[in-house]
C-alpha cells in the first residue's frame, strides 16, 4: 500500500512540474497559434536565475539569510523570463503570426542561440543549486512512506500558480481581454482591445511561468544549458492532449500524462513507459482530435 501511494505521489509531483511548464505554452499556443520551440530555454533562464541568486546570497549576505534565497529567486526568475519573453515577442514573434512553420524554425534558432549563450556564460557542465534548509527532509507518514518536502513545496507552488492564473483569467479585466482575443481576435479588435498588446503581455507571462518552473526544477537536481529540452516535448503533449486554450484541459492533461508515465515506467522501464504513454496519447487524439477540453466559440480561426 505504501509503495502504491509513493508511486501516486511521484506521478502527482511529475504532473505538477509538467503543468507549470505547459501552462505558458497553453496560453501562447492557444492565443497566438505560435509554436514556441524556445519555451524550454525560458525554463533554463529560470533555473540559472536561482543559481545566480544563490551565489549572490552566499557572497554578500550572512549565512542566516541563506534560507530566503529561493523565495527571492522565484521572483527574479519570473521577472527576467517575463522581460526576455517580452523582447522575443516584440522583435521576432509578432512578425510570425499566421506563419506556423516559420515561427517553429525561428524559435528553434532562438533556442539554440540561448543554449550557446548559457554555455558561454556559465560553462557546459551542469551546476548544482543547494536547497534551503527548510526544504530538506520529508514528511514521515509511515516507516515506508516519506514524502520529500521539496516535492511537496513544488506541488503547493503549482497549485498557487494555477489559482493566481485562474483569478486573473476569470476575475480581472486583463484576463477577460485575453480570453476575448483567444476566442475571436477580429471581434475583440473591433471592440477596441489592443490585440498586439495582449499578445505581448500573454507571451511574456507564459515565458515567466516557464521561468518559475525552471526555478522549481533546481530543487530536484543539477541544471545545465539543455535542461529545458528534456521537458519541452512532454509539455507540448500536455497542451495538445488537454485542448488548446483551456486551463482545465491543461491541468487534466498534465495529471494524466504524469500519473500514467510514472505508473508505466514503474511496471516496465523508463524508455518503454515513455513509448506507451505517447502511444496512448496518439490513440486518444484519434478519437478526440481537439483534446480533452475545447473552446466553444463562433470563430476558431
């Protein structure tokens, strides 16, 4: 029983990480129909921000303040990834609307450039980020069942992010404008909404969520220039499976992929488990090609 609960917890932990990564893709892909292959590099940016903030705390602040570095790094990762995402949208992405193949190739080039820039600044080898002391250890439920505080913190962080995104999308003027543009861009523009501004803000916000995900990933292991490429394929599968443009669909897709992936890897092997998950997703999309949840609108251009 303890082993089953541990596997379920591991699946939930993986789902939360995938959800945090995919939520930004769901916003940009659903709003602008742009396939951002550089999304993984915003994960890398967030991870390296955590590393830099840790180094700064160790160098300039007393040891008693070190426990606060991770909370600060979350805000820094969000801000830096938001700014870089905004620059990318202003100088590149906005010229790629309606050109999905061009946007895919262009953002792939940006991805390679950002990886090389990270190698130049931080070096090719992976670097480690030490977790604060209050995240060490775990919650002892029984002799055979220990839930690490790091993974519990990530799950709580993702739940908080989903709550904030939900409140923004459904209980704020900015969120209503974003949903209006997502459902019918032409009508939203006719009603006076600046679709260009909404696009830039949404793309930057989605990039910032990836930055937070990268910061959270530093709790699970070393980081390097290619950390984002490990998760980007799974994140795209979450978006496609959940349905474009719906928050609840992205949540359901992440939970499904995370739990099934962990269960199948435990009963078979890591490689075979991944293959089986992709096979099940392909079979499901043959039945429901629009995903689990779809937008109901008069216009889905």
